[in-house]
C-alpha cells in the first residue's frame, strides 16, 4: 500500500506533465528571430507583395488582387504619424490594400498596422473602407498599457464608438499585423505560443477591439503550390478563444529558410493565408521599390 508521501509525489508528477503539455502564456520576446534587423530594411526601399486573393461578400467569394507594402520608418508617439527626420521610434509600417469587386460596385479597404521594429508589439492600427453605400474608419493607438480606439460606421445602430482598452504590451499583438509579426515565430522549435490578439478590423461594420486569447502552433513544413510557383513553407495555425469573422481557426504559411521568393530568401515572408470573412491570400509576386518616388 502506497504511503501518503508517495501518492503526493505521483500527483505532482502527473500535474507537472500536464502543465508541460499545456501551452503557457508567451511574451513577445519569443517572436524576435532577427529577420527584423536585416540590413535589407535599411536600403531605402519597400517590400511590395502581391497576392491572388478572395473574400466573401454577399455570401459569395470574390476574386481580386491584394497588395501588402512593408517598410521601416520613424514614428512619432506625440503626433501618431511618421516622424520628421531621425526622431521618434523605429517601426514597421505594414500596409494592406484590398479592392474587392461585386456586381454593383467595388469595396476598398486600406489597413495599416504599425509594429515596434524591435519587439514587433502593437503601436497603431488604422483601417478605412469605402464603397458606394458609405465609409468606415477605425483607429487604434497604443499608449503605455492602454489602447485608445475610435470607430465610425454608417450602418444603422452603429455610428461612432470610442474608448480605451487595457492591454499587456508584452503579450498583445494585432491580428491584422500577424502576417508580419509571425515571420519571427520560432519555426521548428515545437513551441506553442499563447498570445493576446486584438481582433481583425478589416470590415465595414464596427468590430471588436478587446484582445482575445490566441494559441499559435507550428504544424510543420509543407510545399505549397502558388501563382508564383511551388515554395517550401512553415504552416502556422492560430486558434482564437471565440469566433471572429465567421471562424476561430486561421492559417498562415511563411517561406521556409532558403526558400527562393524572388530574391527574398531568409526573410520568412507570408506566402499563403486563410483568414476571417472568407479571406484567402496566395503569393503572386514580390518586389522592392520606393513606391513614393515620382
């Protein structure tokens, strides 16, 4: 017959094993792989990725082309704009352009996620949409441990909503910035990360802003067939605690080490994505260009 001390020891071993299998709360230091300090981000150019895309509107998937512009710049916390000269803090500006046609008119979405260049934590997110029925605007600005937000929608019963949310900057990320920040996931390590995610904002209606718990898992390498060609990629699955945009699970594929993507080897860029509201992205092309020059 086991003595009480033996039963206690067995119980401790069982609980310890369970805790080891259960994903713990991760901080953003887990996402610092070094790609974000690569010299390529100081060449004065912008990474411009073009994707074959779909989104469900009026119950039907709509085909279109999405463009994502990524570059480093200096950000002013005082004005929440690009800083003049070398002042401010260094951020990534991750700008996504979606122009989705329907039978009657086109939906235009412009979404800019600003991430701290070192930690890849949230700094600011803005989304504006326009279609023939009206326009929507959203602004989320992180100040210390709080996120100030303003949303405006033309839909009946919605209108203007503003306020602030308490966030933990050490574990919080923008969902609309995951296509950039997850490039730093510790691929191949077997780690399961648990983060707090500000829900996706790319919608014409008012959207949720309170962070939700998300688990990020690496399900391994795969060869994916894309418009740009066959590419070896790391497949990540992001699962939210509650459904957003019609789903709780979302998939991201990032170029594996040494994968040839038009000369962008080693930067783990997004090559495929299945997101909310029936959105999909498949890489069509990549270039580096100073699009702001005339």
